[in-house]
């Protein structure tokens, strides 16, 4: 689908960031040492009145909030986008993405977003909350790979049959969403059940081996615990207690299933969050250390240098060139 002249005209009237240097100036001046990466709350569509789910079909116009532009932030909801046509640029964590046609993008609440430029796109955007997922009583949706996102992914490549299936399903979801009938959320959950399973198959093919053996499930439970508590708990034995197993058994299974020690997984999660804060904020090293549960900033420095092979200060300095 090509953009029409009207679409191009509408786009030309939007504020477009033409230079990364301008971006750098604005970015650096919107943050201070006291700034925490903000987390944006789910915003319901007032016309529809759904407080836990939203789908928007974009046929041309730029639908980004001004507050999203150039501001690192998290979303406290799941954000999925099917791009039919578009090529704008944005960051997820420390990775730059340029949107590609017929591609599916997804993010989960802990990932950091930064939109570099506003361009129109055609496709669908879906927002949904933890409460929406919890409508399925057995918790199945919450356990799907696309929701767990253990590999910190963001992009799924689609073949022609994937595009046909996903686009058709999204049109059905959009129709249901915009038609006020009884049991709407139940119907939306049913449609999303199908979509999330389909996307999880793609995720498994593109990011994981799909093994669902009991020991693999234990690894997933361990990683889920780390995601919840990594800032407060840095000890493998404490996680083993939560999982009602011994630290030795946990370490053995984790090593066998992932090729990494149980402690390495804790350290990798801490390193990822440290890099996010160094990359997206102007927090001092001491403030970041405290945020991640380190009482001693010097120990945090040694910890980060051992994993990243450079000090936190050097990492922050070396990433600044990405803005120029």
C-alpha cells in the first residue's frame, strides 16, 4: 500500500526531527540527575471506554503523542504494532530500529522506548494491560513467549502467509473493538489468544528452541523471578527458596538448560538495566548503583567493568556518539 498525496501532505505539516544533533540537544536538556525513566500509563480511548485494551488502525496520520518524542520512557502496558508501510526510526533499550513494511514489532513493560522521529505509518497498534491478560483465569497468556520475551526481542519478520493471517485477524479485532456489544473483552481475549499463540510460534522460531521440558520450564520460572526481584535480590539461594528447591539443584538445571550459571543470569539482568540507565538518563554512577541494589558504588563499578569490560563512566561516554 503506497501513501496517497493527502497522506504525504498531512505528514509534511507534522513536526519532523531532521537532525540527530537537534535530537541530542533536546534529549540532553530534558533529563537531570533527579530524573527517573518515566513509565507511561495505559490511556483508554474515551469514545470506546475500554480501560484495559485498545487497538488503533493507522491509515495515514501521525498518531504519536508529543510527550513520546525524544523522551526515553517505559510503558506500563504491552505495545504491539503491525507495520504495513512505514520507515520511521526509534530505539528500544540500546538498539536502533528502522521500521520495515510487513513487519511486527512488540514491546513489554520493562523495555525502554525512545522515538527519534515522527513519520506516518499504515497498520495497527495494540495496547493492552496486565489486567487484560489476567482475564484468562489459568494464566496461559501470561506464560507465552511473546509476553515473557526472555530474549528481549522487539521485531518479528513475517512471510506472506504470516501477513495475510495477522492482517485478517487484526481487522477482526478492530471490528470487535469498535462495535459495542456484550462481552466485548471476552471476545477480544479470544481473538488475542489466537494472535498471541501465533506470534509466540514466530517468536519461538526466531528467538528460541521451543523446548517445553520440565527443566526448561524451571529455567523460565527462575528468569521470571529474576525479572521481578533483580534490584533487591542478587543471591541464587534466595531465588531457590522462592522456587522451593535447593540452590544446588537450581544451579545444575539452569547451567544445563542455558549454558550459563544461575548467578550469570542475575548479573546479566543487572548489567542490562545498568546500561539502560547509563544510556537513557543522567543519573550519577552512585545513584544507578543504589537503584540496582548496590550499597557500595565502587563495588558496582568493579561489577560493571568485569561484565562490560569498561567502567560505567566509559560506557556512558562511548555511547554518546550514537546521538551525533
